[in-house]
C-alpha cells in the first residue's frame, strides 16, 4: 500500500459563512468565520440541529430551526473559460 499525497479539491477551498442576526431578522453582512466544506461535513457540531430540522414536519418551524445554522455563499474567481485548463489554475 502506497501513501498517496493529499490532493485538495472543492471541499478544501476556504469559504465564509454568515450567522443569523436575530435582532435584525436577517443574516449578517460580514462573515462570522472562514472554514472549509470538508470541516463542516466532518464535524458533528451541527448534527443535532439538522436532525431536528429533518424530524420537524411543520415548514414554518423548520425555517426557524434553519436560522440556527450558518449560511454559506458559493463564489469563485474565474480567470478564463478554456476547457483544457486544469482545475488548480
């Protein structure tokens, strides 16, 4: 068995996430933190909230529970659109 070098992918790109501001009843304008999708997926920090959302039959109550989760905004820097450009560029 050989050791394969770790190859980053989309799960390892830094992302910002925004917390819900209960006073303004909207998500914040500035990110609360920067993390990766891999870190969010592998942690159990949000598991109780997501299980409560999945088990809640009422859509309004689900919406209120979802406000406890951070929001992520996908974005990318596209330098050009060549089909033959490797992902790492």
